[in-house]
């Protein structure tokens, strides 16, 4: 028998502090324009090492440090503590996290959701899905449960019709995201009807979730709705613009070029063009390098590099420091702050480079990272493209595989690698436009 020892509380508190800090760093790396797979995996490994150390502390550390941390005001601390409890493997630790998630205050729920998305314990699912069978469950809880299931690639085990017609938009959007799971199962007629209604939702988040779900299911109406949104007089958000660039032909690309004429949309369209890969989009990005708006130039530079492999180094980019004006934008989102750090191509250098490389780019062909687009190129891009691009890569893969190739961009590296390794046994329609195979 080993003698009973008192845990070194300073050590475990340091592990929790470090896990909290590294969780923030890892999440930032997952959205970074300059971090690739090895960089992300390195930060993740350091974060998980501290999580594992906390889990090894056993019941005493769980009781004194981890369970109280589930109510912290710091989201990264909540996620770290919850994940450590789940890694512990015990039923009591699991139940503590699920109780906080399903029955606790709403403030820490997003951070708890993140931990549940990352953990692969199958014994979470039965209790996690209890609210889906309840007529009195809070909308916030329903939406959070559905989001966890979608991130884990897990079907809800209950009919989705009621969630797709729920009065709370968050629930409808989450139900759309879980709809493609399990892959290969066609939607029932009631589900299809409600999905069609969601495509016309006045709430952008619901409409966008329905667009993605519809395209993964092969629904032609989703593609037609996407074209309609981009071509309307309204101000579309980025997702419809990206989908049109990603799946459109040369004629449909003209819809994006037309929206470039609107100052309020130039930044978003410059970003969307990078998902096209067509020569016309490349040449339009080269023109945008002379734009008076620095934000447009930065995104046009990123799009140019994504499509062609244009090197963002040395004399190809402007040597600059972040301006005072760009550094202090009130209420800027994380994405907007990230985009302020993007490099700007030197227009003359970019055009000189393009002149030398132009003959290997054939009109009518899509390009990704300077090579003709294919599913092999798409999968390979996870290892060569910055983490900021992974969400778009996974979206296109899901649509082209009809949901059989769903990869979670913000999963743990091992989980994401397993998902990529399993990408066999389906026809991913790599060279076709979306309108050529969305036929339901």
C-alpha cells in the first residue's frame, strides 16, 4: 500500500492556469492566417498535456479545482476544466459536466459545449440527448445539444421536423447543421418541407444553415436560393458569396463581379473570390490590389495566394506596420481583427509573378494553391493551407461527397486526421459545378 499523500495544489492550480492560457492560444491558431497543421497540433498538444495532468489528479482535484471551475467567467477555463473531467473517464465526472451543461446557468454553456464537442466518450450521448425528447426543454439547451451532435457527426435519434419549425431561430439553425448526420440517409418529406421553408427564412443564420444542409443533401433548391440571395438587392453575408464562388461556373461568377461595384460589399466579395479558383477570379483579385481600401487589398491578396500559390514573402508583399486606425476598430469581431493582420501584396510584384506563371493556368479550370482543383488537391490542402481556410475546405468536401466526407475543422488533430483518412468509397464530384450534381 502506498501512503496517502496530499495533492500538490500549487502544481494543479498551475496546470489549470496553463490549460486555460493554452486553450486560448490553440483556438486562435485554429482561425489564424499564418498557422498550418503542425503549428496548430503543437499548441494543441501542450494544451492537452495540462488537461491530462489535471485528469490524473483524481477525485480530490476534481472536487476542489475542476468542478468549481465549471462556473468560471473565463470560457477557456470552463472548457479546460470540463475536458479534464471528461478525460478522467469516471461517471461522476461525466455527470458533473452534463449537469452543468444541461441544467446550469446559460453563461458557461458555450464553453461546456466546446468540451463536449472535443470529447469522444460515447457514454455521453444517452443523457445528452434527453432534452430532445422533452416538450419543455429550454431553446438554448436544445440548440446547444444539437450543435454538439453536429460537431460529433452524430444523428439526433429523434425526428427533426419539430426542431426545424421551432420558434427559436437558434434551434432551427442547429437542427439544419445536424441534418446531414448520418450521411447517406435522405430526408423525409416532412423534413424536406421544413428545410425548404428555412431556406426562405428572414434570419440570415437560419437561411445560411439551411443552404449548407440543403447542398449537402443534394437539394437543387438550395443552390437556386444561394444564387437568388447573391443576386438580390440586399446585402448578403459571406456564406452565400463563398458558396457561389466555390460552386459556380464562369457565368455565375459574374454575379460576384457585379456585387464588387458596391462599396459595402467589396471586402466580402474579395474574400469570397478566393474560393473560386477560376482565372477570371484570379485576374479580378489582381485588379483589387490597387483598391483604396486596405481591407479589400488584404483579402484580395489572401484570395490570390489561395488560388494560385502566390508566395506571400519578401518583395511580393508590402513591408508595413499595423496602422493606428486599423488597430482600434470598436466592436470588431475576431475574424475582423485577424484580417487586419493579413499581408498586402505589392501590386507590381504580383503582376510580374502572374505574367510569368499565367500560361500554366487554363481558363475554365479551377485552381487551389496553384494546382488544378481535385479532391486529392482539396484533401492535401489541409496540410498546406493555413488553418483559417480549413472551414471552407471541409464545407466543399461535405457538399461534393453528399455528407460522406464530413471533416470537423475545429476538432482535435487526431480526430480530424481520422476523418480525412476515412475519405474513401464515395464519388466526390471533384471537377463539377454545384449545379451539375445538386439534383434532389
